[in-house]
C-alpha cells in the first residue's frame, strides 16, 4: 500500500466511511484529521482508500460551510 501525501483526502472505511486528510504515520497506523478541522484519529491503513472526486468536493464544501457559520477558522 502506498502512503499518501500529507494533506491527501482519504476515506476510512473502518470508521463508517469517515473522510479525512492524511497527516502522517502513527506507528502501524495512519493519522487522519477531519477535512474541516478537529481531532485526529488513527486508522488501519488496510481500511483507508483515496477519496473520489465527489467525496473530496463534499468534504471541502462541508468545511467551507462550517467556516461560514464561524464553527472553524
């Protein structure tokens, strides 16, 4: 399995399809962070796949909406 670039948007199928940005390695796990900001979580690399263009757009739109509501910087 190829390690994604930091900031790449991925889907963690082990966490109900949660979308996040790849942040780096955490031992045998990958550290992911919600696209809109928030707490990082560790994911099993075998359960992570690249996000589709539609999933990336959805995640970025959700972040922009949260930003416009003042929920994130």
